C-alpha cells in the first residue's frame, strides 16, 4: 500500500461500515481515474467509509464531485434489528469533515428512487450499495445505469452472500452485452460500460462469473483467516 492509500485507510479505519481495505482501494483507484465527463454517484453512504475512499480518490485525480445519496435513516436490516430510530447524517458529515472532503461531497438526503428523476448530470462512476433486497437493487440498477456514460464504471457492493445484489450483478453485469472488463474485489463486482461488448469480452465476463460463483460458495465455508487471505489473493490473480 502506498503512502496515499495508507493515509486514507488510517482515516476510514474508525468509520463504521463493512468495506474492506481492498474494496476501498478499488473505489479510490477508479475515482482517481475519473476525468470529469460525468460525476461520481454513490447510492448508500451510511457513515461515510466508502464516500471517503471515493472522494479521496477524486481529490488525487480530477476533483470530480461525489454525490452521496442516502436518507440516513438506516437500511431495512438496521430497522429490523433496532428500534427504528436511526439517524446517521451528523456522524456522516463529521467523518467527511475529519477526512477533509466535505467540499467535494454533495449529500442528497433522499432515496435513490426519489433522486433519480431529477438528476440530470451524466455519471462517470456509479457505486450501488443501498437497500439490498432484490427489488430495490434491481430498481437502483435500472434507474441509474442509463445515466452512466460510455466508458464509465458501475460497481455493486455485497454481491457475495447477499442474494439481492448477487442476483442483479449476475443478471445485468456479468451476463450483459454492455460491460467489458468485469471483475470483483471481495464483494464488489464492477465493469466498464460500453455500447456493445465484443464476443471476447462476453467470454471473459462469463469466465469471471464462474470465478465469482466459486468464490461465493467458498465464502460459506469456515476456514482459518490465513487460508481466506490466500484464496482472495489467488482469485485476484485469476481474473
């Protein structure tokens, strides 16, 4: 890990969330590569762990604005296990200020479905990490995919072990004719949008889908942490 990535990791280490270091580095790298042909959109911010990775990557690149969409009332899973009184906005903003990215991030205090109709800007990087129920993930994809510019990237979190994101990723990312260079880093699946991919792209995407299937199955098996780390390294090289 280089010094810039190490500094970001130190910032986000104390922020609540479920993003691994390697997943964060992927967000950072792709955000840094954004040129400004479109903005960065994040669906589901929680307390800002992924938002900070995206914004820090953008700061290291072309300073592309990050639009963070979240009503900050918790996910369906949070509300099902708590008292329903969840409010994360102040902590989210405090974390952004501590990271020095509050000027680059534009919070949209609403749901993805409510934000989409009036959002007119093209999107160069889209990160979907909102409501994980299949219908909600399907809706997020269908509403926002058309806004992604050709050559832009779409990423989906929790496509391992979570049925909703996993199903949408397999249906509309790995098996799509509109993505090339698909891959996954831990539970994030991603691809670059194209008007139509080549046959070689589709064959490679199906190969990576097979790897994704095997990796997902392995995630249910109890193994020592050292073996899990080795498996992650192996699957990274296979893609």
